[in-house]
C-alpha cells in the first residue's frame, strides 16, 4: 500500500520491544521470575512445531503461574522501562490529532499500565485471569499470533481506512499486520525478516517515527 498522498490518522503500536525498552516480553520475564522458564520454552517449541495452537500455548504458559499473587505480576509490569522517546512521540501524535492504539499479544497488566502513562485510549491485548488477588492459571486470548483481525477491528471501530493506518512493531508476529496498513514501520527489530516487511526501519529513539507519520 502507498501512503504518499494519504494522511496517517491512526498509529497502532506493538508493546513488548516496541513501546517497551525490554527485549524480553512480559511473558518471558514472568517465566524467569517465577522459575518456570524451561517448561515455557518447551511450550514455545510445541507451538512453533505446529503441535499446538496459539490459545493452547498461551494457556499452557499461564497455568505455570497459577496461584501467583497478582501483586507480583503487577510489580514486574510496573518495573518495565518505557522505550526511549515513547512519551514524547505519543504526546506529539496526540497534538497532531492522530489516534493511537496498542495491539499486543502480550498481557493486559502491562498494556494497561503503559496506556495510562502514554495516554493511549485504545488497547487490544490478552487478559490474564485473576481472582481473589491471585492468578487463576487462565488467560483470555484476545490477540492471537496473527494480529490482522484485531487490527482491522480497531481501524473499523475508529472509522479509519487501513491506508491511513501506521503499524509500528518489532517482531515476527507483526509482519502480517505490516502487510495490511498504509505505513508499516519496524523499530529496534528482532530479525531482518521484520525489517524486510516494513517500509521504514528505525533503530533507537522512537521520536524518529514522528516525521514518518506527519510528513
């Protein structure tokens, strides 16, 4: 798609590794903190081998956290560093009248925290199920590996044509989303395949994204 003569009206951001300075996702950091990294790695191997689907993978991971106090999960989320330039970028986008959203296969405990800090009103993310102050071991999968369905829903809900959407991400599960928007931007990428799927690749401070969306 070409956005050369179109104005970007909506900027949709991945979370882990994009708006967050952490290279490890909130999933992996919780696995490390809770001492279940080995079993989680086995779950990931099964997903990428095609043995299980994405929802089954997600639930196989969260069951490892069953009984964990919600306070521990929130502490890990709130300790997550915001990517350099993210606060300034989001502030500038809002001043330019560009709507913003988070679309992440991560977890609501982190996404909602970042949305509050960055002033992002629209969030689509997986929801960790908790009861009585503890993780139940379940998760409500809202965003699967392929983000295109939820991306279309966000744009449609805001009345924005996909040609007028920028998607900003860093990982292999952002590639499909890059393919349906007017302006795909890769930031601090995890692999060359991600860069190859985007129109622009940014390394470092996220403020470099601003002129791409407002030029």
